[in-house]
């Protein structure tokens, strides 16, 4: 695996972790989030664990549900890069 691929995987993990932390802070379950964004709970779990990259459109939908901004989540990711 190339260095760029490893970097992308790490960013996906950090973004997923930041989204998970905000979801928990907002007292929203994975199932509730999945219902609100039109996905299943397993998909949310894969995004939060960094297995499934989060698209920009999905990130914006998630942020609406968990009452945060994409900028705030991305700032958390930037701290790790």
C-alpha cells in the first residue's frame, strides 16, 4: 500500500471517529442516524470506523442530524494530519 493510500485510510478513520464522537455527544444512536440519512446501521458503522469513506454529500447530511458543521469535523481531522 502506498503512502498516499495509507494517508487516505487514516483520514477516513479520523473523520469517522470525529463524526462518531459528535453523534454520541448529540445523543443519537447509529440506528437513528441511519434512518435520518437513508442508510442502514451497518453502513453508519463502517463510515464511523473508517472502512467506508464519507462522501461530502453524506457528511453534510450527517452534520445536520448530529447538529454540527462539516467544518468542525474537518478541523478535528486536520489536527491529526
